[in-house]
C-alpha cells in the first residue's frame, strides 16, 4: 500500500523516550500532542482516508507494554473517506467537531472509549448506477489489502510464527464505547442511481445517542435514541436497542412520535 501522510504543524509538550526497537515496544511517552492540517491518503486508490484541521490530544501516555491512553481528544474539521481526484463528491463522513474522552488502546487491538460526542455531522450513502457504493467499496478493498499484508510473514519468521505471536499477546481485537452522541445540525444524504429518476432523500438529525457498545459481548443490546426530521414533512423520534455485533444486526425499536408538518 502506498500511503501518504502530510501535516502542517506538530507540537509535543511532554516526555518522550524511544528504545532500540520500533513503536510500540520501545516507546515510552507522556504529554500533550497537537497536529494541524493532517491528511492521510491512499495514493493507489486516490482516496483521502482522513483529513482534519486540528487534532489535540491531552495527557497521552504510551508505555513499553503497548498500552496507550488519552484523557481527551478533540478534532476540528474532520473528514473521513473522500476522493482526491475528482473532488466534486463530498466525504463519506464529516464533522465540525469531535470530542472523545478517556481512550485506551491495548496492544493495538483492544480499543475502549468512555464517551464520544460529534457535532454537526454529515454522512453520505450513494449507490451508483452499476450497484457499487461510492467510497464503501473502495474502503472494503483497502481493508482487505491491509489484512492480507498483515498476514504475510516477515523475513524473520513464518506465518505460523506470526499467528503464534498474536496468540501469545492474549488480547482479542475489539471495541468498547460507553456512549456515542451526535448533536447539532447533522444530516444523512441518501442517493440511489439504480432507479430512474435518481432517488434522493435526507434525514436531518436533531440528536442521536448510542450507549453500551461492546464487541466482546455480541449478544448485548445497546440502547439508542434518534430524534430527526425525515425529508421536509415529519418529525421522527425512535428509541430502542440494537445489537451491532450480533451474527445478524438486530434491533428492538419503538416509534415514540411522528408528527407530520403542514
């Protein structure tokens, strides 16, 4: 994979000690990190994976046991998954501001987040006339290539030795999130070019809240609440539970209110 990383400025305030080996095994750090105008691009697919105006990480700690923690992360001007050429399409996801509290990452495999708050988000689902989903199919291809490259044995060992090393680590990959909230003027755009004329609709979110997300307990139900304006005609409020990591994504929901506008 040919990846390109660019940033306008970087500021580190704290302690940083690096051993002879590469990150994370030989690294010990503690401090605050600020990055401006960050862009991460997949040059092969001309896909901008991430772009942000500013990223501020407070009380970042990393140790030689591959434990990373961040007390608070604040991101302004976030864009995820967009085209570099041509650039007429919006990003798959963008947000004016993202604040994440109490982040821990164990052995680069287990991610835990106490709470995440997204302000003024905009997301897009766009199906092209050939049935492909804009960006999503590219993202699946990127993930598959990354997975294959990680499974390749290094020059110093076989694939079996690499898998054995992963088992010794004893940490199963997964994610835990206490709460995920979307506030502000947020919108989901949906376009379907497989029908004629092209179908377009919007869902404007007033508020969305998802709690108790845990991939280690796929049977666990996560409560959610959605308050939205569907198109130009109805106020919608939904609440219930969802199992995002079940064998099949299931939900138990009820519509508390649907008021049609005149």
